[in-house]
C-alpha cells in the first residue's frame, strides 16, 4: 500500500510538472539571403537551375521543438532543425547574375533557444484559443564550408611531353568541411489551440549569421591550398593564385548572410493547469 501511494504521488507530480511542457515538430521551407541567386527575404520555393534531380532544387527545413510555458503569455522554446538552402544566379532577375551563372546548395543544422511572447493568454485553460506571437533568442548552426586545392603543372600533350612554349595547366579540386557559427534567430507567428492538447503554429523566422559564405560566394585565402610543379614561373603562379581567390569572392563582401525558415509547427501538451501560481 505504501509503495502504491508513493507511485501514485510520483505519477501525479510528474504529470503536474509536464502540464507546462509541449513537444512537437516543425516542417517548412528555407531560403538564404546572400549574394548568389534571388535575394528575396522570404522565398522557400524550388530553384530552377542545371540539376536534373528535383530534390536538389527543393529547399526544406524540418525538425523537433520543445516548449516550456512560464505563464499564459511567455515561454521558451528549443529548436533542433535540419535544412537545405538552394540558390542559382540563373533564377535571379538581375542580368549580371544570369551572366555570372553561379549556383549553390548547402545543408544547415541549427540548435537554438528562443523566448516567446504571446499577445493573448493562449496557454491558460480558460484563455483564448489563438494568438499572434513573437520570438527571439540565440543559437548555433553547422554548415558546409568549401575548401579548394589548386594544382599547377606544366601543360602536356597526350604523351605527357611538356608543350613548347611552356604554359601552365591548373586543376582546381573542391571539397567541404563542417563549420560552426553563432546565429541570432527572431521572428513572428500565429498559434491556434486545437482540441485542448494540440497547438498549430505558422511562423517565419529570420537568422542573422556571422558568415558570408553560406552560398559559397566569399572564401578567404586560408580556404585554399596551392601546389606548384617545380620550374613554373613564380610570378605567374602568384598572379594565377590571386585570380583564383578573387573568383570565389563575389557580391557584397561587407554584408553577412541570413537564412530564413518559413513553416508550420505542431505540438502536443499533456494538459494545462488552471493557473500558473506555483
């Protein structure tokens, strides 16, 4: 009997504690505000460019969220979101971008903690069933950073004989590595409480970043490795290396990139207490 009482009290306490908690999912689109492709603030639409695969051209974002409500108006939310951003100069309205014809595809994994404020008391069992809200916070994200290796050799014919007069042949090889940066997420949305236990939200969230290379438009000199065959003219190699670096530095170099999530969240709550007095 004593064990049953302890178990009952423990279960009651855990349910009471869980009443302010919500868990759920986020799904929607993603877009980048950068230097390549369209620069619309909100544009989670498929991008038309050279890839034949439809999945390569669809930007998306999905993940899990956890929300803790302090009171009917305020709460905090943890986001864990995986997304893909895609862009191409071919789809941009500017003619100079069409002529440049750059394209990119990048994967972004974000973890963030944001504060939410509801304008109506939606978190109260006697409150309203819908409310606009705003949010802001801090986070970190992981993205693919491009690295390049340039191999300079003498140009040769099909038999491997150096051409006369000598000229330089360059092979540029690219790869990516993961890099982490901080971000500042903020945005707004609208919530609707459905059947008491579900909350459906539509929101748009902007993320300011500390990187100008999410669209592969601005690589630093440290992102390059240069290898040269002995005997090549050093002055020619220096000039060639400089041009290779500049070719990976386009657009506005004084402005960092932003990325945007637009989508829906669906959360489930274990029931809300009649007041937030404790």
